C-alpha cells in the first residue's frame, strides 16, 4: 500500500511538473491525458499527490503501531499457555 501510493504520488507529481514546464505541449505527440481532459491546475494535482502520500503514510504508521501491540499481547499469551502446559 505504501509503495503503491508512493509510486502513484511520484507519477502525479511528475505529471504536474511536466505541465508547469510545458513538456506536455509537445508538437511531436499531440496527446491529451486523462487528467488533461479535466484541465486541472498543476498545483491541484501536486496537492492531491501529496495528500495521497500523506494519507498512506499515516495509515501505515497507525497499522504498524497496532500490529506491534497485538503481536506483543499474543506473544505473552502464547508464552503463558506454553508455561501452563509444561
């Protein structure tokens, strides 16, 4: 999830930079992208990409801390069960 969000954010940020620099207005390939049809401002695209990345990072951190808590609880429970059975 974190890697996929990072890649997606990188693609959107690259696209926003390409819009700002005028790289997408090439005469060689008059191609209009899917986002180009909506005529969004590059700053809005960049903000959306950073929002996706921040949301993924926050979610990943919360899941990781919850996992640590549950792992420690299950580890202690298994230890107690094994000690009782011995």
